[in-house]
C-alpha cells in the first residue's frame, strides 16, 4: 500500500502540538501571546497527532534510495559513499556558525582552509590557480568559457567558435552558448575516441577553445591527447577539460601535464560531497598561469601570516556567486582529501578503474559492450539488440529497481543507441559488484524468457512505471482538496 498523503490522514480537531487554554502562571493567554498575533482564521493544515506525523515521514524516508542504502551505478555521476566525518567537520561551530560579512580577522581559519583547498586542487590538476566560487559543474564550465572569451579579447581578437565532441555532456554546449560562443561538433571515430583528422579540419583561426572530457563519457582515455592538444594550441585556441569526473585520474595523471589550460572539478562527484536533488554542489575552476588574471574575484591571498580577499583584479571576469561559493561543501571536500593524502587519492582511482573493468568483464557475456576495451572509471553497454523483443535500455533500468539497485544512466552518451552507462566508484566492495552482475544476468534471462517482466517494471515499489514526460512537464505537487 502506498503511503497516503498527510492531508488524507487529516481528522478535524486532531492535534500534534497543544497549548494550554487557561492562564499560565498568573498570565492570561492574551498576555502571553498578544491578541494581534493570534490567528483569526485557522491555517488549512493537515490535522494529525505528533506520532502519526513522525511515522508518516519516517516511513516516507524509508522509500528513499541513496548511497547510504545501496549501490548507485549512475554513470557520469560518481555516486560514491560520502564519509560521515565530512559531515562532522562541516558542523564544527567555527565553520558552521560564521558569517561571510564578519570582519576578515575573525574568519582567518575559514580562509586558511579555502587557501589550502585551492592549493591542493591546483596540485591535483596541475594548474596554477583555482577559483572555488562556482557552485556546480555547469557553472564552472560557464566560468571557463567566460575566461576563454576574456582571454581572446585581451589578445585583441574575437573568437567565437567552441568545438565539442558528440559524446560530450549536454552542459558543455549549453555553457559555451551561454557565454556567447557558437558550437561546432567533432565526431568520435570507430574506437569511440576523438577523430583527430576531423578535429584538424574543424580547428581554425575562429576557434576559441576545445572542450574535452577525458576519460570521455564512454569511460575511455583519449590516447592521442598530446596530438589533440598540439592541433588546438597551434591554432591559438585553449584546451578546456570537463573534469566533472576525476575519479580515474587522481594521482595517476594531471590535466595540466596533458596540456589543458582550464579544468573544472565537481567536488560533489570526485570528492565525496553529497549530491542529487539539485545541490548544493561545488564546481571549482583551475587555470594555467596565463589565465590567472581572468579568474573570478575575489581571490584568497596570504600576506605574512594573514589571509585576505583580493578584489582589485582589473582583468577578472568578476564575481560569479555570492561570497565564496558553497563553503560547507568546500569544508567537506577538504576533510575528505585531508584524511586520504596523496597515496589515498591515487588508490581511489586505481580501485575505481579495477571495479569498472571487473564489472565490465562480468557483464560482457550478457550485454553488448560497443567499445569493449579496458576502460577507466565507467563503461557503457548497449541494449539496442533487445529492441526486437520490445525491450529498451529504460526497461532494464526500471527492472533493476525490483532487484534493489539504483538504475544506471540511460540513453547517454548519445553516440551509443540504447546506452546503459555504468559507473563503479571505489567505495563498492567486490560482493556488491557481484550481486549487481547477478541481477543484470538474471534480467538478461528475463529478456529471453519473459520480456513483460521488464516492460512493466518496477513491480515491487509503491508506484509502478511513471509517465516521466508528464512528470517533467506538468509537475504538480500542490494538494487540492477534492
Ligand atoms: C555531472 C557532469 C557535468 C555537470 O555538473 P553539474 O554539477 O551537474 O552542473 C558536466 N560534465 C560531466 C561530464 C558531468 O558528468
């Protein structure tokens, strides 16, 4: 039975909180709460007792799926476990109860943390400086594109064109367009990598930047990255790395060493700060030395033993977010990195890569893997051949819910039809990967024996298959009494 709405449980006159109606310690009710503050017309709230209220929301909370309840193989999202020590540290009063408008000398510890976090991220990415202000990956991309524009303008040229691979995340073209660029697509080759010849043809003196994801969204490392960088730099354009998912690169290689000029990080993916449900997140942006003047203002600087904010940066693209971004998220990422250290960080990437390849090998006998080679932190299956049975990638994803797993990303990247994109964070042990593989194999048998098990899924949840188009376009969460 699905849980009823709290409004449907309402019984007129039932109360969750009570107040005495008689005088209190010699004071009349009107003295305790002056008449003008007393409500004349009752609010149209549900009327339930406190324990009904508690049970209702506790039961609803058990319907949630999250990294604290199970494996979350959502590709390109890095749904890793978020260590609880991050939460403890973010709640330290010295972090949680300060205000960004406090005098600078009273928040030296907070600035020190930000200063150190910037240094650490710059070291991880091989960049000169990092801005912690952007609060999402997409906002980091926008910052990178605004920096690109400012850089070319400073060189006295108008370069409008940004090249983006056909396998890119949808935010890439959106961010480039928002910053006033036009988009040119470059195609993937038969190996699922950038077609370098195609790239050489589209790069010209109009090109402002090439936005690349490496490893790409198929989980494959661009083997010809040095050649790609040379082509782009020879044309006077910049190399932008979409570093939303650095889970395969930490401590193994650095975007700066590959020749990238700009990179954004998603702290809410790689660095274990919580995400989902729209935020809050953090999408810091790192740049090479020659782009440092354009970074958002203010930057955090140190003079002697004192930290301060530098607002006097004439070439800066300006402020991109209130204050210093999502400070609480930055504290969590700093905590995460601090307890791992350099060797712990590279162990993350090694284990994420091993996990992905282990699972890919387990599944390759049951599902086609279009680019079936050693991958990085994720890999992509295709459900195209099951179309003749009336089964789509979507149906496999929904059926997994019945097996107790969150579905993988579906129908992305666009270069693979009926894509199922599976990411295996380092935080999942072998037993969990085995259980997931068993579920996928069992679903494969169902496709052969009884595809209706899939097309009607999920069968075990309070609600079955939802109309996702209606849910996205005509979402209505307003309760109207019938
Ligand atoms: C998640 C992701 C983004 C966007 O990040 P948001 O924080 O959701 O804005 C961009 N690129 C890639 C490759 C991603 O996986």
